[in-house]
């Protein structure tokens, strides 16, 4: 019998293909949003940004998704926490790995109501909805209310919030927990990178060269 890989399930593969194709329009969509808002966004208003960019996918890359799948398969976490559902591309990779591990669940967070609703529809279409809980609202609030500790963390929401979100989760991170952040090339992620790359903060961190780079940090 061939090994199971839920990423190859026709429902999952079709959904990922469709979303990656839509994401190819992100640059044009983002340009239209910028032109409509020449004044930019309020510096501390993530909800405003989330609502304005509700059409933008901002996905991980296909290779980044497969890397996440492999990491979750290897780590076999009981609880995967994701900051930044968007339309659910990364979430599907995480949940596919959880399905194939035969144990675990995914808790994901999303600030945009429209994106959360679209993601939930996709999770139902792919048959992975039983493994995924989407928490709507500011992750700094929703994740603070989650009782169980995270055993694997993906930080792929607003980059300036990655460090605050990590600090919320940090008290429950056991030694060996992997924390992955996407887009290391983005300037807003710099404070987070400085933090996890400082050995004094309790992480061993390495940059994985996939697309815009993923920072993989192990809690020591």
C-alpha cells in the first residue's frame, strides 16, 4: 500500500492549485489598494489593513508549504498554532500533515472576517475542517485565551506582530518546539529575527532559503 499524503488528495490539490493561481494577482491587487489609499494605513491599526487587503492572498510559496508539511510530519505536534490564516494555503499544508500523522489539531487566527469565512469554506471542501479551528480577531487576544500550549508554531501574519504573538505563546513552549516565521526579507520582521537569533532568548535559529526565506527556531 502506498504511503498516505493528503496533499495529493484531489480535493486538497485542487484547492491549493486554485488559490495559488488567484495569488498570482496579488501584486496587481496590492497596487490597486495602494493607489486607493495614498495616505497609507494608520501605523497601529492592523484591523484597517486586514479589511483593506481582504482580497490579497499573501501566501507562502509552494515549496514553503511542503517544508511545513515535512516539519509537522516529523515533529508530530499535538497542537499546531498558526498566526495568519489568510485564505488557508499554509493552513491546508499544516492540516494535511496532522491528518497523515493521525493525531493533532490546527488552531489558526485571522483578523479579516471575509478571509476567515472563505478559508472555512475551503477547509470544508477539502475534508480537513474537522482538524482546523479558525479564531477570528486580533491574535494577541484570541491566542491569549487558548488553554493548551502550542507544540508547533507558524508566524505568517502581520510581520510587526510576530514578536508580540510569540511572546504571548512563549510561556507554554516546551523545549524542542519549532517556531517558523515566513518572509525573513521583510523589514517589519527584523525585531522578531533579532529576538530569536539572540541565544540569550532561548532559541537556536536558522534561516531556510525558500522564496523570501523562512526562519526556523527551536525552543531550547
